């Protein structure tokens, strides 16, 4: 946690004082006319693997080594939770951008602080990490052809989990990227790997942020289309959720070692020996496996299965 503390301090020491901004947010102002890009990190506190990349980007911007043609917000979501190595303290920050009730929790108050920034952005990239180990980085968002093209041109992950447009990830909630998309702007989330510091993920996050700025400049400043960027990029393997394990017996437990994107066969036993038997109802790839902590109640769903989509445009 020492590295986290040092990076947080470095970020905070370098914050712009030119304009009033919410805590843990930075702005690199280009011009009134320029489009506005926002890069999000640590929206979930214990997903601080992209923080070194954000701090490096901040440094290069402040030193003038990167001279963007767009305004850039750097946004650190939940520093308070990060310092406690928690996903959140009172409420999941990435579910509370609904603004439909009094901001009673720490995270809802943080959402109120961040809202004016999201209200200005033209493009938003949110970098997350998974809570359980993952075989691959991946995107997750409801399908639109435009977002599919952005994801491919960005090249931050070889896989994507998508769903029909309009289908909410969790009904009654709103993520930051959803909030931005609801304004008709581009909002993209990528999971770069398992939570925590990791050099490969730092590089992945830094490349993704720089590339996102470049693409935003190409499209919104120079009026280019995504076509040439898409053609030059590797295609993405798109998947959709085909099964959610919710009907399980009391005492059910997943077998150790299930990771995100692990391939399983139909009928394969997914439960820990000695616990009620759980079998994969179909072949697919495991997503969001949940392991209950001792003394904690079981989560409402134990895992999801994802299967490939031949053509996401048909969703
Ligand atoms: Zn997250």
C-alpha cells in the first residue's frame, strides 16, 4: 500500500490549481472550442492498477511532453476506498450515477462532485480491474456499432462482453459510462486485468489512455472517421452472457481457481468437492465467479457463462 500512497500524493501534488475542481480530479485545458476527453481510474477503490498510468500521463501532460488538441480531465474515482483496499466504502460508486435520491452515502456525494465533469465530456474511457483473476483484458458495454468500432480501434483488449443496447447491467443503477452514453456521448469501459498493481497492466492502461486521446482528436478535432483505425486493428472476440447461476442450494461454493474467461464444458462440475453439486448447463467461458468470504452471506449470483456472438450487430 506504500506504492499507492506515494502515487496518490504525487497525483495530488501535481493537480492544477488554475480552476476549481473536485478533489482528485485534474484538468488539462486546451481551449473553449476543443472537445473534452475524460479518463477514469480507481472508480472502484481496490482497482488501482491503472493509477501509475494516470500519474504518468498527468506528468507528461504537465511537462508538455504530450500536447493534446482536446481538453483532458483525469478523474480518480474513490481514493478513500483505495486507501483501505476496498472496492467501495458505503455504496458502489459505479452504480450510483442515478441522482434520484439524496446523496446520503460517501459514494453518492462523490458522484455529485463528479457529475459536472461528466456533463462536459465528449468521450470517456473508464479503466477498471476485475475482482477475481482473469485470463484476459476485456471490454464490457451494451452493443452499438459505434462503441464496437471505438473498442476495436482502441485495441485495449482482445475480448468483449456485450449485451443488447438498452439492456442495463443492473436495473435501477447507473455506471459512469452509462451516464455519459445517456447524454449521447461516447463512454467505454475496459477491464485491464486482475485488481492491484501489475506492470503489464500499467503499460496496457497507459497505451489505452494515450490512444483514446489520439482517437478523440482524430474524430472530434480533425473530423476523421473510425474506419481506417478499425481496419488497421485486430478484431475483438465478442461474447454475451448466456447463463447466470442464481438458483443454487444453500451452502453452494464454487471450486477454487475459477477465473474470468476460463473455458468450461457443458456438464463440467464447477462446485467445490463436498458442497452441493453445480454443473455448467452449457459450454462457455466463466465470468464474475463469486467466492463467499467466511461468515458472509452468499451473493445473489455465483457466476455467469458467456458464449461467443458471431455478429454483435444482430443483437
Ligand atoms: Zn471496477
